[in-house]
């Protein structure tokens, strides 16, 4: 009798995300086992229980997913699973806390394509600003952009100290450079837009980050992308399904285009499905974080 496919879903939060569970169901795993309140120190034991109980053939039909909200913790848990593997008892693992890794990977890949198609530019050397930049999606987006060579600033809406701390922590963790700042007013946002080539809006759902009057203060903007699908949308004038549509309120940035949440979300959904399914298709174990996810997202867009 052939073994069934199993996905263990580790989450440090009190509850596993229904979104992630639904994604796993749609990826056709036979058995899905959510485990919550998982601590970093628990990961080694849980991983070894999973690998040794199925045998070398069984682990080929086994995968692990790491959720939560803290991307630093997720990366540490991912590394803990790697260290717990004992060849030939090995399986593949995907970390995607709050869906942040796949959302960020899809977001930057879509922006990168529009930047090249519409303006003939790469992210390298561009000035990028990430509003809502201290949340999971914002941090991952900022790190990916910075690793691509962009001069990247992550923005907190209320706390300069938080922005500076997150920029320093995650810049050091992923061996890149991030700037951090606070934009508590429309004037603060306008100041950031003056020299921005690319804007990522990754703030909470239902929060309008950039009004029309603020967008008018952008003088070299090329692409602005929003991941908020709940009204009011994050960027005034950008519709959910927009993909490279002229940004009408950026009146001082001729050629600027907008990307909406559904356009990003379509690729995010396809990317997460692809990564989940690929956990069972690898000859050698793979350990996906947002960097690996971004490499694949680039091929999908």
C-alpha cells in the first residue's frame, strides 16, 4: 500500500492560518497536520519525529510548512529543520509567515517586470520606498529589493525607532542594507516620494497610504504597487486589477504606472501553490524562504 502525502504545518502562534491550511488543501496533500504554539526549541524534535517515523520512502511524500508572523523566527525555524535532517531521512520545507514571503516575492517580481518593460530599468540603483515596511510583507519586500541592488527605505507610520530597529536587524540578518524612517504625515510621505523611483504599499488592509495630492509630489516615480485589496485601497487611483496602468495622479511623473492587489495576488497564489506542490517533487530536500521564492516568482511573471 502506497504511503499518503503528509504536510506538517508548524506555527508559533496560538492558531494556524486558515488561509495557509486552505492553500495546503488545494495543493492536494492527503493529510494536513497543523501544529500551533511551536517554539524554536521544539522544531528539532518535531522534525526528527516526522522523518524517522516514515522511513526513506515515506519522507519523499512528506513536507513541512512554517507560518507565524515573525520573519526572523520563521527563518530560524527553517534553519532548525535543516539541521535536524539526517540523510537519507530528509524532506523539503517552506517558510511563509503571514504569507509574507510569497506575497513579497510576487510583489517585487511583478514590479521588476513593469519597471523593465515600461522604463527599461532594473531595480539595481533605483530608489525604492516601502510603506508599511515594518510588517512581515514589508520587511521581506524591502530585503528582496535591497538584495536586487535598490536603495531601499522601509517606512513605519508611527515610530522612527521601530523603523530604524527593523532596518538594522533585518539588514544585518540578510546581509544587505536597509534604511528606516517614519512617515506620520502627508508631508512626510511627500518628502519620501520626491526622489522615489518605486513605491511598494504593504500597509494594513483598509488603509489608504497615498492620496492623490501626495502622489502629485512624486517627480521621478516609475512604478507604484499596492497589496491592499480592502477599501479604501492603499494608493488612490490604483484599482485592484491594474497591472501597468498609467498612474493618473502622479502628474509630475510621466510614464508612471500602477499595480493593484489582485494583480499581485494572482501571482502570489500561483507561487504558493507551486512551492507547496514542489515540496513533494524534489530529489534533494529544498528549504524555501523568500529568497528562493523570489527566484521562482521571477520565472512565473
